């Protein structure tokens, strides 16, 4: 008997609760358009749920972190909004562990939908920290839903994110759950925060998964990926998109499907209750939204792999304020773009919401080369399971060319610091911020009283206008 189901997905909202300027490519040029908002997303899903049976809506992670209201409240501000959302399940992303395991439990324990992850365990008990999977009883069918959080959390994120927890890539766990439930359900869905390349590899290893709703890598998938018979999709980021998958199931197999990546544009209807709740979350921060701290001559964004204007603002600010050879910042993906023109205090808290303390550290040239080679391997590894973190490490003060598909450890072709070729035995002073940058070098770092946002604000005050100078310093050849 043929059965129909509609599956919605949002992922990597990163605290973008309302409509905002969103980044799009128009040919080779970036353009900004108004998009997004949880109220529009929720009303869209609510309308479909009112019209048909068998509708599910999942969030793929990085939900509780990313903008000032969420970071300042440690995620609490979002809970009343989520209580009104049409969600049927949530999988935490790497940033959802930012406030520690106990706070994540508090945030999720009273939500009207389950929080799922099969690949994170409590170190003390050895038991799953969250619910590994659920079976959804739908009209005429059963759907198994497996949660999969970010597997490289301990290697990539600051130590306080993972205290008391252990993580895996989840291959064994998913395989065991699929084997356990496959005869009981008509459809198996994995809601994942591994990232698109890793999810495609997972599908090639674990047989029996029908659909993977991927997250973490912020990919705007417009054509579903067929990964050895598993449908893999992902729905962008910043609440600017909603993935819709309409599936027909026959005898426990997908007989047909249609997919849309829905642009959450300004003409879509808003859920009035969610709209009011989002307004209540944002209202206390109107002062920061109107506090202009500088201006930019370029769109600040993180939509490019090797370097990005938003991060160049950060590293230029660090190097402006500290006597150092190189400034580093993590290759993050989060943060809505900032248009040309005024930059506000609220923008700064979205650009670098953790507001980490700055540090300086001295590193020899040969170690610096290894750091960059390791980062390039994390971004370009031919094995998707070895791809960790986000984009190429952001920097000011250095320039390099590299071949992305050369062997591990041999990608860098040229490497210059301050216009001079890198010397293996020379010592270079580095400035950065937080424990995520140069992780593993904590014992050598000297932390300072300045926080990232204070430094960027001072830089903008000194410069008056942020302009990209000599921007093209990291080149893939």
C-alpha cells in the first residue's frame, strides 16, 4: 500500500530568529536580500500540517547559539519560541554544547519534542546522554528517526563544551539502531549534524537509511543527493531556508519523492504567536542594534572557503591592536552578513558571539607550516570523516598558495609572512582569541584582558571605515 509523508528540515539557524539580510550569489557577485525568520518557517509548516496527514518537521542543530540574546541567556531566551514551534525533533549541533552538558539538558528537557543523538555518551555512566532514536506513529505508517550530533566535538570545540561527554562519528551506533528497527518501521530517517560530505559517506557505509537530513556545513542543497540509495539533503542556514521532502513509500521502500529548498522570503505569512515571542526576545537588544560602532566598505560575510571579509575584519583588528606577525581567527561558517554601511554592536556580537579573550603566542616557522597543513587537511581531506571544523583558518599577516588535492602535509606551495618567505627556524609572534584557535597550544599562550569585540570596536573607531586592503592572500592553485 502506498503511503505519503512530508518531511521538513531547518538546520544551523544560529540565533537568526527574524528576517535579516541574507547572502546570495548573482552570477559572480554577492547580493543581499531580506530573508528568514522562525515565524515564517513555522507558519509554512503549520499550514501544511493543517492540510494533510503525515507531516514531520526537524531541526538539525546549532539552534541555541549565535546571536547576543541567545549567548547572553545561555539559550534560555529561545525556549518560549520553541515551545510554540511545530517541531517533531531536534538534534544538537556542535555549538549547542557551548553552555555545558547540564545546561543543554535544562534547555531541552521540557520541550514538546525530543532531543536526539545516538553518538554522545555520558563519561561517568557510559550511557547515551540523549535519546538515540524515536519511532513516530503516523497515519498508516511508522517512521524511525535517529539523531546524530557532531562527531568531532572533542577535537575541534573548546574543552568546556565537551566536559563529561564523549563523542563518536556514530557509524556503529546508527548501524545497530537501523538493524534493530528496520523490520518495525516503513521509513528510516537520520537527522544529522555531521556535515554533508560525512553524511554522504555514512550512507555508503550503513545500509538501510532511507533519508539523511544533513546539517553543520550550511549547504543549500537544491538537488537531493542519491548516496547509494539514501536521499541526502540539507537546508542552508540562518533560518533563511526550509527543506521540504515529499515522499511516497510502498512496501517499506521509497517509490517516489520530490524536494524543494524553500526560500523564506519576506512575502511569506508569519505565525503571529511566534512573531510576538521573537519580538520579545529581540526587544531588550534594540540599544545594541542602534549602537553604531563603525562602518564597512564591503559586505561582511563568511560565504567563501579560503578567506572571507567578515573574518578579515577580525584578524585585521587583532593585528592593528597587537604587535604581532600574524593574526588568526577560526574558519567559522555562522553569522548573517552585514551590508555595506553602518556596523552595530549587535552585528559584532553576531560576528563573534563568544567574544573570547585575546592571546599571543610565539611559534617557530616549521611548526607554523604544520599548523596550516593540518588545517588544510581538515578542510580538504579526501576522506570525508577526516574533514573537521569549517573553512580555511582565517589570517592577516601571511600569504600562501596551496594545492587542495595534493597529499596530506604537502599542499602548501608558497608561504610568506610580512612579505618574506617563511623560515623554519625563525620565531613568529601570533595573536588570536579563544581556546578554539591553535587548540593544543594552550600551555604556550599568554592571554590578555582584551576581548575580541572590544578590540574590533576600537579598530573600527580608529579606522573610521573598514576597507579590504591586499585581500587576496590565500590562493588555491
